[in-house]
C-alpha cells in the first residue's frame, strides 16, 4: 500500500486549446479516492474559472507535465496561490493503448497523490525573464553565423577566394572590396588596392589574385546583398538585446561579480550562467544534484548486473555548451592555472573530451559552493606556483623510486651517479 502524501491534489493534462483537470480527494473512512474531472479552455477567463474551481475544492497541490510552451499560461495564473509540480512527460506517461486525456489527468493525479512525481526546476520570475532574453540572444547569434556562412558560400560559388587571404571576411577591407566587386562594371586592380587598409598583413597582390577571374551571377549577387542586409539588422537586434540583458541583470550584480572571479568565466558568461541556474542554490540538494541537472555526470544504465552505456545525458542544452566554452578558456590561461593543471592530469588518462567535461563539472561545483556560501573563488586544494613546482619534483622522485624498485625486483643492480643518471647492470645471480 503506497503512502498518501497529498490528500487533495490535482492532475492537469495541458493542450494548446484546452486543459483536462482531475481533482483527487482521499476518503477518510476507507482510504479510497474520489475523483472530479473537468475540462477548461486555455483562454484567460476560463483559466481563472479553473483557479476558482481549485480553491473551492481546497486543492492547493497541482501536477502537470511540461508540454511545449502550453504549460506557461497556466503556471503564470496559478503560481501565486497554488503549489505547482511541473513534471517531465517521461515520468508521467500513461499506459500505451489505454490513453485518453481524461485518463492522463487521473494518472497524474494518482502519481502526485502518492508523491511519485519528481518536479522540474522552475526558477523565480526574475530569473525566468533573464533566461528568456539570454536564450533569445543565443538564437540571434546563431542566425548571424548562418548569414555569414551564406555570404561565404556565395563568394566561393562566384570564384572569389577572399576568405583564403583575409582572416575576417566581414572586416572593413573585405567588405569594401566585396562592395566594389558587386557594383563595378570593369574591375580595376589598382583601384582595388586603394581599398586595402594599411594594417592588413596580407600581400595586396595576393588579395588581387584571389579576386581576378571572378564569375558573378545574378542569383549570388542578390543573395549576398540580402544576406548582408539581414546581417546588419541582426547585429542591431543583438545590440538592443544586450541593453535589455544589462537592465535585467542589475539585481544579480553581486552574484555575477562573484562568479567572474573563477578563471575562464567573464561577467558576460556569469550572466548567462545565472540566467540558467539562478542565484539561490536552495533549489538543488547538493552540487552533485546541480551537475546531474546540467547533464555533466554519467547516466545510470544497468540491467542484470551489466552496465551499459554511461555517457553524459542530453540535459543542459544551453548551460553545457557555455560551460564548455568557459572550460576551454580556463585551461588555456596561465595566470590562474588551477583548472589547467586539473585538465592536464586527467587528459593523460582519459583524453581531451572527458577531461574537458570533468573541468566543466569542477567549475559548476565551484559555482554552487560560491553562491551557497557567498565566497569568492578559493578552492581548498589551491596551490601556488612554488608549491606546484615542489609537487612536480615529488612526483618525479616518486616515479624514479618506483622504477628503481621495479628494476631491483627483476635482479638489476642500480647505481645512482652525482648527475642523477641511473646506471644498472644485470646481477650474476639471474
């Protein structure tokens, strides 16, 4: 007999145009359950009637699955007065073949009644606003990269090899040359050389050579012009979004400056991290819980005593790539080599990719403890450069001693010279 956790609760199956809700109440005399199911539309007036219906039945515990974005309007209206458990659909999936909207809502109500539904992390409203605008900026940057790729593809199809000579196809010099090539009736190499900035390291003759013999077609010219116009518009949008992010991140300045003390994390990266996990770590049981939520730990996949694939999960689709970028920056810096030393030690045994994910997990663990304790970056196993050299010397001596012991076991006579060179010879007894 499963223990009843919530004596009165509601299961909601959310759709685009309607919701199906079931209130389950535990009967006190027999321990059974009484179900009341009702359907509501997703218009605000009907959602308010749904809220009144819950309050009238003294139901303040609700469980619904995260179906696309359709759960958000329901969550917005009920958040203030109803405790909502938002469930991943895989945890509340009904039995195949016997699945209807009404049965789904009853099934969710039963699961939640016995406390069997793990809730997803829903940050506070200010964090949700910051998260939404930061994710929008990520999409805009992706669109900008797509337009740049389209321009470069068109240049290749027009036999213009500027990207091979100039490091930045969208720099001032490259853009002036491309504009001239698209508009001129007859190409003049000498005039083209005057468009090259003096700071460009490439040879002017090499630049001209990469353009001569170009073959423009109407479709590619139109494509380059439209892509450049869209690129300028996207850049303007990104500037506006950056201003909005600056305004929304002001309440979290202390946490942002705190995270910026970690090697590899800038204030811009800290804003994105705060937008994903928030600044209050009470939502996570431990640093391990946060790392698991972010998809940085191996999955458990075991059956009949056999462990199957244990790759990291697909969770953290926004946070994980950001942490990988920060980890790449951290392992390259020599000013604060803490993560660099950790990375190099793991890379010898596990390779680059696994070592990088391990550094991401270390960084996220540091972030959790720093926000929890309101402390700057100062790990307990931090060593200075002098201490690091001493540790390396000790490790080297340990390796030599281990090699000497091994050779002695094999019957070799070891002699150590003043220059620390080992001379060994096979003993007569072997």
